[in-house]
């Protein structure tokens, strides 16, 4: 047996189609070249109601197309009419709509009244089955179906054992990592099929597509999950995956990992506006580490039913229209005036083998509460102020900015001593507006004690939690003791 | 032995600890309360303190009302409080009416489903399942505890302490051993997943909480030890079947609910002394 070295496999996401057993696929891409695609984010749209699932996988593969291949475990033999090519734009739309948002508010002049509008910006802005069965005895692998859809050549395989499957793939020019074998085994035992995709270069030329378009598949499965394990077969680093889920009743959460809300509704310093993308990235990283790396973040949840008027507040992108819902695979919405419920959930997971031993299992809850990752900028009044209220106002602003910096450090771990200017600006104004009279204790002194660099700040946060925890426990102990004594006295 | 009892009873009168352990409900309240606070503070639960207050307030109120019209033993408020904490730890809803209903059903079950002066449903288990079935507006978040072993160990040790006092360790261990053995065979031996996949699937806070606080409820579980072992075995078996073939995520809760009425049968077959909270 040939041993193939220099295999680079990147695994992104898994896709799944389901129609009765819902399995998701955790797909992996297989490339012959050293395409370095780590650190990319895979995106999946997952539509589910009852046992019916529609899964769309977006590939951001940028290497040589002749070397592109993807293997995704699927729960059943997917028929040709249940596979289609989706529009890549839908991912961009959903991302822009549901990404973290920055909201700006402007202070009015404390001397006069006037109002400026607030607006929002998103992170995204800134930044057939005939009886076709070919059984290959040598490998105990059956090619259950062969389709050519759009620019893709698709095979659906079933196998009896992982060795054979792995040899079949290797002998047919798909290089898969050695480690993938141990993961293939459980999927085979679970009666899953393997959805194998290659690009048909001739077709691709004819179509004129330059990038790989997303593949969408529909299937039935009673499991609501995404098979991420295959994708981790030889990945050393963490991978990111964003899952956009559409369901009927309410939010989706993971059942075998903790689903945590992204910190939201906090005031952050004005200067973050330029670096909002970095801010969000660093915050994600810090929160992910803080929560133990084995969690799934909720980034957005909203009722996007066509009958629901307010689909975001504020909107960071256009809410999904009837056409967008259809494109995403929300099959139960059948007309622009459809009255059916559509709940949208955006989950973001950063996973690796160590922290995510199991595939992702989901559960729909009746929770319809909206959620968004929203960050607020409060702009200080920029004009000249000459009234008596000015000094008071600037003191308030200084106070507010100190808090914003502390929040920033706690969320992102940024070293806020780099941002002294943010306070100096206001201190200067206090001096000017106060006719040279300064209240010493109010600022300069305060700063040194308040400002704690990121890490220490974080510890402080946990310290407070522990103190609260112990305090509440002692309170409960005392209450129990007292009430027991009281009740017992009454008894006797 | 007698000397020990005298020492104990003296200790109970004069020390906080003595007072606390004289009634197994006290340490149970402390533990469940600390899990709740831990979840809120450290596990980033999406929290609305108001909802917890509603659950606790309404459970205590219903318990007080029922107690007033029955035996007037107001020590049972502690049981009401335990029920409230179990509900808070497991059941979620965005509607406070649903939570009040759950509290009401839990307490009600103690007074309705009785056989020979003993209720056979675990109150919070009954409240949770019936609320899930009736309203469709409540849910259970099996993933909310994460899988960090520290918490798991905490629950196990905490649970053990209570159990040693209560003597229901047989049920807990039977359940845990049976359930995890079956899962081990399925996940590791049959499917061929690595061992950490198995550990990940059992080191789940909800499962352990269930094992040590619900299945071991001394009031609603069978009185006789042999009966309890048989009973816990079948709960584990049913949980395993529901999890593995029907993809029910909170399977142990459903299994306990379905098999609770068999307590009556087991109690008739295996006679034993009834459990009392306070040893006199």
C-alpha cells in the first residue's frame, strides 16, 4: 500500500442533509497540495423541522480546483433532486445580518438641546437514484449513486469497514489522512453514507463559475447534529464554524456542549470604532479561553418570520427576505405572505479534537427571545462648551470613559495603558472649562488605581464571583440553621 | 451506639453542623443552592433572577397551603424548597406562568399520587415532565453544565454525602453503573469511538444531578434496598434505550417519570421500613 505523505487536509465543516435520521456531516476537504486553509471559517446553513433537514455548506477553498475534494458523512442516500447548488451570496447576507453590531449614540450638548441620529454598522461591513449500485468487492465499498450537479461530480458511497473505504478513497485519488480511519469506523457502523465531492473542471468552465458554489442537500434524519469529528482528523489548530439555523419554534442550542451567550450590550470606548473587527475577534478569543474552550457561542437569535415586522434592532444587514429564506432552504415558507414561524439562530463554535470529542448535537427549544451581540459607542459632545454645566458634563464623560476602558480590558484583554489619550483628552477639557481649577482626587489619582491591565482585571472579576458565591452560601447556611431551630422548637 | 446517639443529639442541639446534619434536607438544600449560584456566576447561564424567585416563591407558597390543609408539619417547607431548587436547576421557560404551573404540579403530585401514605413520583421530576408535555413552552438544557470534571466531582462528592446520610447510595450507583456500562459498550466497544467520547457523554452535569438528587429521593424511591436496585436498573436501561435509539436528550428524566409508579408494586413485594427525614 502506498503511503501518501505531505497530505494536507483541512477540514472545515460538516454538512448534513437529513431526511429521517438526522446526521450531519462533518465534512472534510481533501487536497493534494499544501493548501493552507486553516484559520478559515466554514459556514453552514441548517434548516430543520421535525425530521426534515436542509443543509447548505459553503466552501472557501482557494487552492487548485483540480485538487479539491470533500467527504461528508450523510445519514441516508440522498437523491439527485434533493441536491442543488445554492448562491454564495446567501452566506454573505446572513453573515452581515446576524454579525456583531456596533451602535453609536451621540451626546447632546449639555448647554443646548439637539439630536443626532444613531446608526449601526456590522462587523461584516468592516471587515437520482436509479438502481445504480457499483459494488467494489475488493474494498467492500458500494458506490450507491453518481451525480453530476453544477460543477460538481458527486458520489455517494456506503462501506462495510473503514479500511476498505480508506483504501478505496486513496486508490481513487482522494488523499485522506491516516487518522481519518478511526473516525470513519463509527460513521460506517452508524449506517452513514459518504458524500464525496470533486470539481468537474470541464463543467466548471462551461458554467463560468470562478469560485466553488455552496452545495445544498435535503434529507431526513432523526438526529439533529453536525458531524465535526471527521473534519478534525488531521487538524492541529482550532477551526471556526458558524452555523445559521432556521427552525419553527425557537432558538437552537447544543445539547452536549454548553451554549453561551456572547457578552452583549456593553459600552466600549469610542476609538474601537476603527478596529471593531479586531475588537470582536479578540473578544471572541478571550471569552472562548475564559469559558474553557469547550463551548458554543450564541451570536444571534431572532424571529425572522415574514409576518414579524421587527427583524433586527438595530439592523446590521438586510433581514432575510422571502427569497433569502427559500435560498437558505426554509422549505415551509411557501409565499411572501407566509404566516409560518421562522426562528433564526446563529451559533459560532471554535473547535479542536481535544475539547470537542463528540459531534455537535442540537436541540430546538421553545425560547423565542431575541438575542444579538451589540456594542455601544457613546460619543462625547465634540463642540465648544462654554456654559456652567460643561465641567460637570466632562467629569461625567471622564468617569464613563474610565468604565469603558475597564470593560474593554475585561472583554478583550487589550492593554489599556495604551489608551491614556482617551482620558487625557477629557482631562484637558475639564481643566479648560474649570478656569484652571482642578479637583485632584477626581481623575489623575483615580486612574492609576482603577486601571488594571487585562489579565489582572479578569482575575478580579472571578474574585468578586467567588466572594459572592461564598457569601450567598453562608447566608443560606445561616437561614437554614435559624429556620431549623425555629421549626423544631415549634414542633416540640 | 446509644452513646453515639446521645452525643449526636447533644451536638444537634448546640452546634450549627449538628443541626444541619440532623435533617438530610439541609445539606441537600445547601448543595443544590450552591449549584444554582455556581451556574449563574460561573457557567454564564442566561439568567433572569426574577424567574428563580418566582419558582422558589410559588413552590413554598403551594407547599405551605397544602401543608396547612393536611398535616400542618411546616418542616415540609424544606421539601418544597428542594423541589423549587431542582426545578430552577433543570427547567427553563421564558413564561413565568409556566414556571408557576411547574411548581404547582410538583407539589400537587405529592398529595395526589399517594399509595399507603407515600407519594411515588419525585415531585420535581413529575412537575418538569408534565409541564413539558402540557405547555410546550418549557425546556430542559442538558448542555448547560458543560462537561468540566471539577463540577462533576463536586456533584458526586456532594451527592455522596447526602446519600450516606440518607442511605440511597444503592440506587444511585446501580443507575450510574448500569447506564454508563451500557453506554460504554455502545460508544466504545460497538462504534469504536475513543474513550474520551464516552467520558464526554457521561460527565454531564444534568446526568449526575439527576443521579444524586432525583433518583435517590428517599421519599419516592422504593423502601427496600433490593427493590431500589431493581428499580434503578430499569431506569438506567430505559434511559439508555431512549438516548440511543430515540435521541431523547433528557432521557433519565423521562425514564424516571415512566417507571415511578412501579415503586408502588415494588413496595408491596419488598417490605421495608419507610424513610423519615428526621431521625428521632
